[in-house]
C-alpha cells in the first residue's frame, strides 16, 4: 500500500479511514491484519486497530510532549478504544488481540512460577533451621535465579555435545 506524505494536523482522517500515511515522526501503516499508528518509529505504537477483533487499542503510557501531541492529532473519534500499557501495545501491534491474550497468560504463568519458587525457598529455609517457623529466606531470590540460569546453560551444553 502506498505511503502518503502528509502534515501531522491532517493525520486523524487517515487514521479514521485506516489509510497508510507518513507525517513528521508519525506514521500509520498496515501490519498484517492490524493498522498501527506509530510515534517516533516502531518503539511507540500510539493506536492499533485489530481488524480480526474489530477493536481499537490506545497506548496510555506517557512518552513525551511531542508524542502526546501525536496522540491528540491521530486519536480516532466516535469509536470505543481500549487503553493499554506500552508493553501490551507492542504485543497487539505485533500479534493482535491474540498476542495480548498470550502475553497475559505468560505473565500469569510467570507469577505462578515465582510463587512456587517462593514457597519452595520458604520450605527449604524451614527445614534448615529445624523449626516449624520458617526463617527469612536464607538464599536471596536473585541467587536462586542465577543458579537456575547456570543449570539451564549446563543442560543445554550437555544436550548439544551429545
């Protein structure tokens, strides 16, 4: 699709029609089945329209005064927009609403693993002091993470050498 050079003040119409455009440090383009409006290249998606979900998303993470102005110049009018954090906007821009669901599931899985690690460390600390009252964590969590990374790297090396 052809990219039209425009003045930023004219961008809202392009966004509402979901037409490709390039302004000053501002652009709108199709990425698969998603229309994405970027401020200052791909590191800051302002708005994403997911054609499959038929839904607009807005990046609510503050960036700069200029990016805030870009937001004002491009915000589509008369539509429901779901506000998201920048990390979630990147997922939606790359993978659509499905990517957002996968990202949320991944964070939940990580939180569950972190809770399991915390409980395991508490149980280990309880066993070390021999009482029914757990001590404060004897091994700092960062050290446990480092040990897991080293063990994982060792397993990968062994697997590759076989």
